[in-house]
C-alpha cells in the first residue's frame, strides 16, 4: 500500500487552462485591434507588430538558450508581450527602436527576474516607457489615420484626442469608437478593444473587477474635474490598459479587494495625470506604479487561512 503513496506539491486539482491556452485567448482577443490598426495605419502598423513579436520571441529563446534554461517560447507569452508592446507604439516608429523596446520587455523586465510570473511589472509597459523616455520625439509622432491612401511620400501627422482636448478641440465619439484618430496602434479603435475585453471575460481569462473599477474611477475623476466622461473613457490608452495590461496575472493582486484597490489606484493616477500633468496621458505610468505596490496590496488583503493565527 505504501508504494502507491505519492507526495507532490500543490495544486492537486488542475483545470484545463494552461499558460498556453490563456495566452492564446489573449492573442485572439487582440486580433480585432490588430485588424483595426492595420486598416487605420496601413502596412507600417502590421510590420511593427511583426517586428515586436519576432523580436520578443527571439530574445526569450536566445536568453534561455544562453543560460541553458528550458525553452518557454511555446507558452506564447512572448507573443502577447510583443503584440501589447506594438500596440503601445506609434505607426511611424522606426523598427530598430521597437527591437530595443522588445529587448527591455523580455530580457530586462521578464527574464532577468526569472521568467513568466516572476516579473515585477508588465513587460510591455516598461518597454514602452523606456522608449518614450529615450526617444520622446519618435514616440509622440502620430500619423494621420488612413493617410497611406493619399499616396504621398510625406508622413501626414496629427495629434491625439487628449492633446487636442488640451488645446480646446474635441474629437467626435464616432471617431473614438471607430479609431479615426491619431494615437498608438492598439489604442485608437475602442470598439475593437471592447470586443476583445468581452471575449476575455466570457472565456473567464480575466475578471471584470479591474477593468470596471479602473474605468469607473477615471469616469468619476473626469466628472469631478468638469470633463467629458465618455471622451475620457474612449480616448488614449485607457481601454487597452484597463483590459489587457492592468489585468496581467503576474503583476496584479490576487484577492478581490486587492484588485479593487489596485484598479482604483490606476484610475486615480491616470485621471490625475490627464487633468494636471504635463503629459496628456497617464495610463502606462499609472499601471507601472501600481504594479510596484502590488506585493504590498497582496500582503494586506490576503485571506487568513481557516484556523490560522492572526498576525
């Protein structure tokens, strides 16, 4: 009888979901935004996405190969990081800069901390912020939607809705929904992002707590600041950040209360930067700052084990 006894670490009950299936669902959810970005910004958008994905996968493979670690590119997490990084970049960004962002995201933020699940912050967000700090001019050069149809060698640029708002000009809701605006590749078409978000919620990949609380906090802050609530919800990288980046398993709290606190912090920082900061957008910085305090949130919101002593 003792020969049949097996001692193994938890979990003892396993579901069907794996890292690969979860990442595959995220990729599927990002496809509507990818199609929209390709239509709105042309071949350059698709090329930038391919460069980021290939670079992220290559860096992860090479890093783990050099350190003689197991190959993890099959879990598709590097593909997701590449897509999210590309979605945070303008269509005019030179591909070599995108490669640098991929290196930062995969090697510095993800692999140096132990790989998937061990990173302290969302890799794509850190990659985006490093590029913004290093190449601010290139990272704020917004191409005009559908400008590739004019068959001109000159790049036609425009401003983002949030930048236009600061100058007293407002963007139509229809343009925000359909993506006929300037901005990063994956943040312009609100409808595509909402479709992807609903897919992830229905599939049970993400909890609606973080997106809902994040968006609600920004809405309340905008209302208190005398701003157009719907405009703030549909503009900038808010939907992309709230749905696809703030919900990252490794960098967001595990408890429901923790998720609420985390999302509230993201929303409060975002709307504060939008209303009072020198920079028109605050989503990336907000999520990064809250990623850093996630371990602290988890520490004070975790449930006490049944029968455990209070600490």
